[in-house]
C-alpha cells in the first residue's frame, strides 16, 4: 500500500508567515513609503517577531523585491508569469479573440496590483542603488511575457493576416501597460467626474 504523503506543516507555516509579512510590508510601503518603513513596523503589523522577518527576508531590500514580485504574481509562490495557470490557459485558447479576452483579463488583474506600487519602485530605486540594481535597464520582463503571448496569437486561425509577432508584442506591451492603466482606470474616472460634474 502506498504511503499517503502528509502535508509538511512546517513548510505551510513558513509559507503563511512569508505571506503575512509580505502583505504587511505592502500595506505599509503604500501608506508611508519605502524609506519611512522599517522591519520592526512590518513585523508588528504581520504579528511576527522582528527576528523572524530578518531570518526570512534578511533585509528590507529583499522584502521590497518580494512585495513587488508578489504584486505581479498575486501570491508569494515562486512561479513565473508565463508558467501561471491563467497565462497558459489564455495561450491555449483556440482562437485569437478568445486568447485576447483571457489575456487582457489576466493582465488587468496584475495591473490592478502593480500600478499602485510603481511610484514606490521609482522612488526607492532613485535613493538606493541596490534597489535600482534589482531592475536593471535592458530587456523588460513585461515585454518578454507579451512576446510569448504574441507568439501564441500568431498561431491562431483568426489572427489578422500579415500581423507579425513583433507588431503584436509591441501592441500588447503598449496597450497593456501600467501607464495606460493608471490613466484609464485609476485617474480617468476621477478626471471624467471633475470635467462633467465639477466635483
């Protein structure tokens, strides 16, 4: 008889602790900024000892990177975007229209989490060279994801004839950007109300 694999309680506790600390850090970074937040405050909000936060993340820079990564992914699991179930399911759609609907939906979820922390990344990188080094100039991981989506689109029967993978990737990269999300979703409704209602 095969042995039933029991869940690793220690690993599960570690995962929950990491999630609590990352969520607490995200809340504090958004509320008061990266520079003004220290690990003691994060630990207090997460309900763990500050020694635990140091042990798991080593320092605030590493924790900040985990906050950014978790905001992109939606959780603290170390799974790349292109290996996420939503992305694979979108690329597996039989038509370009179906893939685009699923891809835009999944990307919109990411943008909703990431857009609020974009100013934090810029501010932290401007004052901390080690933070800046975590996001070096060069190839953009977001473009890599959109290029993979474009490659899948190119194989669909209803994709517009003559549309190159590069053009599709450029369109996805530009239209599904944090900058446009900020304008249309976060700032747009407020500006519309001000223009129409004066309030």
